[in-house]
C-alpha cells in the first residue's frame, strides 16, 4: 500500500486536542521539525509531548512557539530543562513549568527508551535497576501531588523498580529514506528514539528526506519495517544549529 | 563557614589522571564536564567510547566540512566517526548500558559520600524538583565500574565530599574511585581510602577539605601525571 501523503497538513489532519505525541530526537539530532511546524500551524492544544532526550531543547524555536500558543499540557522526558539554569529561567517553557501551566515529568533515559520499546512489543511493564536508591523510586513530576511511589520488587536479592510501557497516540518520525510502503532508514545518530517511538505509537507519521520506490532500498538496509508506519510525507533536509542552551 | 579552599590541578589534569585507568580494549562512557576531557588523553589507546545517543567508537569533535548534523555525541556536539564505528537505536544503546557491557563510566558529581553514593543530576539551587537526569542513572545501574571526576570543593570552597548528601542522589553505593584536583580516593566498604595526593600537599591538607574521615593508605603517594 502506498503510504505517501501529499502534505504535512494531510498527514496530521486527525491529530486532535488532548492527544499524546511521541517526539524523537536527541537534542538537535533526529527531531521531526517539519511535523512540529505543521503542528504549530494547526494550533492543536492540550498536547502531551512524550520525548526521550530533550528534542524540544534542540528545536527551541518550535518549543517557544508551542509554549506561547498554549499548545502544550505536559512533557515527559529525561532531559526537559535547558542546560543553562540562567537561560532556562528566561525561557517561556521553563517559566510555564514554574508557573504550573505545563507539567514536566522526568524518567531516566534508558527507562524512556524501554517504555517505548515495551509498548511496541506488547509488554505492559518491566522491572529495571535504574533509579533504585533515588527519587526515581517515585514519579518525578514538578507537581507535588503527582509524586506517588512506584512499585519495587526484590529479584535474586537485588531491588528493581516497576516502570510501565508508554503508548502515545501518535509518533512523529524523522528519517533519511522511506519507501512508499513505509520501510524506513535513519542516518547515523539521528536514529536515536525514532525507531522505538515508531513501534510504540498507535499511529506513526513519518517525515522523510527522501522517498524511494519499494525495492530501491535493500531489505537488509531497513531499520524500521513498514508494518509500524502509517503515513509518509516528503520534506526538505532540515537546516538547524547543532546546539542546545 | 567553609574551610580554606586549596587551589588544585586544572581540570585537564584530573582528566589525564583518570585516563591512566583506561586500558586497551575497554568500552567506556564519558559524562559531561571533566569526564569528557578524558577523551583528549586516550589517543593511541585501543579504547571504544560509547555515546548514549546510539554510537560506539565516537571520534574527535568535528569542525568545518567534517560537521554532519546527523552525527553528534551525547553532549550535542558534532563528532567524527572512526573506522569501526557503529550506530544503533536508543533501546539498544541502553540495553548495552544496563546490561553490564560498559567497562567504565566516568561521571561528574555535585556531592559524594563515604558510602559511594553520589549526587549529580539535579541542583536544587535551580528551585525546581525536576532536573535533567539523562542517562546518568542507567550508567550507574549498569557500568561495571563507576568513577567520579570532579573538583574537590565548589568554586566557593564548599565541601563536595560529605558525610550525607544534601542534593538528590543519582545512585547509592556505586562509585568505586574518585578523582579530584587534589587527590585520588578509593571507596571501600571500610570507608574512603586516600591513595594519592597532589604534589606539594599532605594527606592532612586533603582531609581539611573532606568531611568524612579519610583512611590514609600506607602506600599513599604523590599523584603521578
């Protein structure tokens, strides 16, 4: 089936207020910027952005616009604040967190990765050693009432924390090459969270720098098989500064 | 009141001392700050640097025509690949971290205590409960050895090696060696053992800026750089 759509607008037409969207990217690298810009244009509100390692810090202009438009309800991430405390203080996003207007919830990065992997693999929850002996034994949320304890278990004499799979409504994916049937290939470290998020979401929407016909990409070169992908849109290769504040 | 601050070695020299512990064939993850500088001192060694983003065998920082926006390290800096570099997705990256495949992780710290608990992920002075944890807790959980490289005290001379952490812990009881601008300290079940001191200092000097009582190794020597 041909999964290619003519426009970003068409690809996100059913992204409604209140949904959870997975946003891949590791700081500036591998972020679906064109889809984020389409989301800003569409004006969808009450969004939960499920991230992994600060993609919105790497797409700071988009973050600023989404914040100022009042589109974000919650962000889930391992690295959600600007690196520089002084720059963070001056940023509308961090100000909104301080004011309680945006909810920020933090998990260790490996736990974020596994939450998506588990969701895509039909595993409802998993025990991890990460975070034992820290505040991560509770939900880490800026809103105090949300900091409830996580379940723990001793297995073979060692303590583990129970973490739940995270299934977003949508995933916005950025890839180097897609074929029309949704097989994807990423470039180098831009792969990061893209593959696991594509497997986790109910609906996976891909922006691709290149689109090829089925068969033009060798089966051995596919990183994400098309079974996980619903829609593909061609975008220009993004231009951005490789930096975060 | 803070004790009298002692001027120590520059950050690059702490990194150099840590690099002496990195052996051929090791898979190593370096955290942000002083740990990143360790990479400047392992040239010529057969060492594989892992970047959480999903890369093994990370090369030098890239500039000019070598910059590729699809190739960065975990500190968001453009890097080069090396012959034998590999890329993988984030779940794979953290599987190798939690799964015990990384020989050494070197991290920075805000505080460390006598039991090898350390705090590094959240600075309460920011006035927020949440902080940037990144992959630090996963590295603590899974690396075979966890080293801390940091300045012995803060810029203002406040103690960072303390009896009890006042900042939120990254992990409990996981640090085995501590490298500072003044000393090398091993964390053992009996306590903190002073192994090396900076040239020109005595163990007593180091103790004066260290809250827990140090055990002086009988073979305690001058730090070799």
